[in-house]
C-alpha cells in the first residue's frame, strides 16, 4: 500500500463521468482495432490493464479518496498462460459493445450465462464460473478507464431513497417523481444510476443522511425526520451497493449536498462509512465515480455509550470486528486522531453499540435529540 | 405434523384482517384485565397461547394453507420456571398496546432495546437477548390471534413493486402514486402493509408475477414485460419478507389477481414458492394474513433444462439443497404428482438451474419466449 499524492494525469473526473455510451463503445472498439492491427502485422496481440491489489493502491490525500497507482499489466494472446483470459476479455468487450450499441443492460451474472458455451470441437468452456467473467469485467473497466455501469453492466440493486428530491428516468417514459410522495416506502434505488439516464431534476434539502439499517430508516420516516430537518434519507441495508454509492456520490459532488453517515457503532459500520467516503481498495480506480470524500460521520460512536448512558444495551464485539479494527488502525485514511482514538477505544473496551439501541431512551430519541444535537454541535468524526 | 381438515372455529379471515388498532389494543387490555381479576382473587395469574412446533402444525387442505392445531399452552406467574417469561410477556403486551394507542410502530429489534433494562435492586436484565423478546412477541401474536404487524411491530423490509398499481399511504399525507411511473427503480415495499394504512386504490393488471432475484426483476423491467403483458412485478430478493408476502396475499385475496411465482430451479427456490403459496411452518397460524393459496409456479423447472437446451448452464445442487428436497418430498403440501416428480428428478440428477441462466439463449429470451409461452400453455406447477 503506497501513500503518496496522485499525479493528475488522467482526464478529469467530470469528463469521465459524463462519457456517453457511444464514447465508451468507441473505446472498446479501439481495443479491438489495436488487436487487428497487431494481427495483420503478424505481431502478438496484446491487452493492457491496470495492476490491482494492494501493491498498486494508494490514498490520494488531495482528493481524499483511494486511487490506483500507475502500474499496468499486459496479457498476450500467444502466451499459453494468457490465451484463455485473452479470449474471455475479447468476448466480454465485444458483448458489452453490443449492449451499448443496442441500449441493453445486463447483470454480471447474465453476461456470464450469455457468453458461456463449449468451444466447438473441444471440451473447453468459454467460462467455467462467474468469477472468471467477473475478473475479466474488472480488467476491462480498468483498461478503458470507466466503470462497469458505463459498460451497461450492473450488480444487484439495494438501497432506498426518501425525501424531497425529484428524479427523472429518461429511459422510462421520462417519468418524473418526487421521493417524498411515495408513501413511507420510498424509491427502490436502481443498480445503475448514470446521469445520462437518471436525472436529478430538483433537490430541496440541506443534507443527505445515509443510514446503515432499514429499520432505522423506517424509524426516521415514521418520525418525519426528513421533512422536519429538510434532508434526504438514503438507506443502504448494510454495505452500500454500487448504485447507492453512485447516488450518494452524485448528491455530494454534483448537487453539492453535505453527506452525513449514520451506522452502527462497530468496525463494520465504520468501514461502511469509509467505503462511502474514500472508496474501497477493490475499486480504488473508481473513486471518481463512487466516493463522497466530503462525507462526515455522525454516529454511532463508543463515546455515545457514555454520553447517553447506553451501557446496558451494548454488545460484545465479534472476532471479525476485532480483526477489522486492527486493520483499519493501519489504513492511511484512518490516520487522524479522532478515528485512531475511536478504534483504540473499541479494541480496549471490545464493545459495540447499534443504531437501534437508542430505542432504549425512547423510540423518538434518535430523531428528536440524538441526531439534532449532533448536527447542531457539528459533533462529527472526519 | 398432523394432516387433517381444519375445524372452522376461529373468526373468519376477513374480519381478523380488518381488525383496527383499537380492537387489537382492546384484546391486549383483555389479557391484563384477566390477570388483574386473578390477582384480586388471590389466584395465580395465567397466560394462554397456542402450542407451536410441528406437533401442532397441520395442512388445511380445504384452504390449501398451513394452519395451527388446537393445542394450547399456559404460563403461570407463580411457577418459578415461568415467572421470567411471564414478566416479559406482560412487558411486551403493555408496550405494544402503547404503540397502538399512540400510533407508533417499532421494529422487533427496537422493542427489545426499548424494554431492556436491569430490574431495580437486582442484577437481572428484563431481556438477555433479542431471541427472548422475539419469542414472547410470537406468544402474544398467537394469544390474541393476530399478526405482529397489527401489534405495530415489524421486521426488516425487503422487496420491490412495479407495474400499473396505484397505492395510497393514509399515514403519509395520503400520498397516491402509481408504481409504473417511478422510473425503472420501482417502489420499495414497506415492512408493514396493513389495509387500514396502505390502500390499493387501483390495479390495472391481469396477474402478478413474483420474482426471486432482483437482477431478473431488472431484466423484466428493461424488457417492458409488465407493460406489454399487463402484469404487476414483485421482486422478493430471495425468501420473501413478511411485508412482501402480505402484499402478494392482498393482491391475490383482495384484488383477486392470479399470482405466478418465478424462482430459480432448485429446492430453495421451490421452497420460496411454497412459503408464498401455503405459508411456513413457523408462521402456520398466520396463513390467513400471509399465504396466497391460489398461486401457481411458472418456473424454473428441471424440465426447462431439456426443453430449452440449457444443459450447459446448470449447476451442481448443494448439500443443503439435497437435504431440503428430501424434506419437501414428505411435506403434505407437496403431495401431488407434479412436485413429487420434480423433486425426485432433482434428487436423481442433482442439478439446479438459475433464472438468469436463460440469458444463455439471449437477454430477451425470458421476456419474449420463455414466460409468454408458459403463460399461453398454462404450463404451471400446482
């Protein structure tokens, strides 16, 4: 893991984010044309992508997000160890270009099934499992410097949006709908939320509150928290799905709304926060699309246990949480005194506190006292 | 597990389903008043509930759903083995009555936290974990013959609704919204969907298609399947949450819409179907609220593998699936030749086939051929 300032070499985030399907398809075609050139020159065709893994992940302090370094890796058709992956990569590139040209999208499971077959006159399958196609998709994302969503691929959707925000779906009859007017259920966040498809028409809110658990989301809806505090609620249902992270990113970067993240008070919850804010190591190259570097953490903290006398409703930290806390202590993006203190406190006390434990005060406490007081005092972690 | 015809003794489904919060609160008060009577007579106060577990679960062939038998069990305050649970039950009864009277709802995790405290002058906690409060909630549901949703309690929400159906949320500004006009995202189904709160204003559809995976749901939305086939789509995201089952039940029983269930072709998917149709053993007493006995199964089946030449995209059945298939062979509600044949075929071939494997034909295949042909031929499993 390298810790250094990023070199601004790549095109700016804004232009990448606004690439149209046509432009992305062009890039994919570019890969194919290079290969054809090589072949006609009787040269070994080559495919180049960024090296991933911790050795090439760095923390871009200026942007406040994770990023990939400059190391690349190549794959050659005539290298017997590369040939299979080479074939898989060209298959996925050709298929996603088709999707883009025909306005189709597919889940990463579908493209796996769509491309899987036995190579004629052999017993060899094109793909032997989804991990093979997934890995090739990641290669391709890095090779054309985009995200899978712009290749018209997606993972499963998860997450709910609620509040005074009007969206327009340009691919669905130009539907325009306000997410404060869908009853208490809210809008089911899609797996892909690209600006050229889903337009944020209007937001009438002072900030975005991102919530880890659906039950706490339902609590805040019941307490009319969004209306009374003029904010947008986004529930993630655990680790945020890519579509939900893209939505939060757009509200933060495009709409310039402050983002406050509210999770359980345990290393897993804090990690959910850091993925929303700085990005993840696995997707370090995609922070420009997915991260919300100005996000702040509102709770739960272990200090809350003392401040609000919640000693009776803490739980023991699990082994996985302890391991995660130790790892997080070392991450460059947790090198500030507030998080170091919090993580060390967790490792010392070995307790965790859930969002819903605030119900021990009263059901309304979270909406009437806990959140408003933290917001008034700007009592956030960085 | 008893297999017999149910005795129609309890009040009819319809009246139970339409009970108002006031009526349910009255029933809870009734329990308290009985106890007070006993105490003033110096009698040992008693709490009666239905016996659960397989020995009291039966399959009601007339209704086509699971049901509980007549066995009951009592708990006495002066029995030292019962005293703790007795106290917990009265706490939950009193608190849910409060919710009902003050128009509040709570998740089952919140009520646990809300009621958890150390009994004064002791080291005894009221509850030592959520399993304790969950179990008391179930007792109470059975004792007053209702579902937790009518005690204003809920579990986590999950599931999405899409199609030409207009809902009204009477507890949220009387919002009226059509679920075909929310872009491709759809409406996030709430954890509680009681008729006195969420009104189904209008449905313009010939049937309801329930889908196991979110990715298949997104596929069918992209293919405009709902519009072209005049149907409602409900995605469950795996095993259906209670709110989603309640929604399907209401569409089936109240709106008289046929329900077709579309899952992966494996014992887990078939079990998801059976829970939607006949109910589950754990919630046998609640089938009148949650089951959709007229539901039919549209796929995937292992016959599809041959019909559509999908041999190349099957997967091996896991051990858990094999165990489940063996259990299902014995369930009274799987005693028909179609399911017996299907389950035996699965145990013989030991393969499974996913919904998304249909992408092997083409992305559009499921929407343009597979589902329309099955519907035209009424090629369903019972």
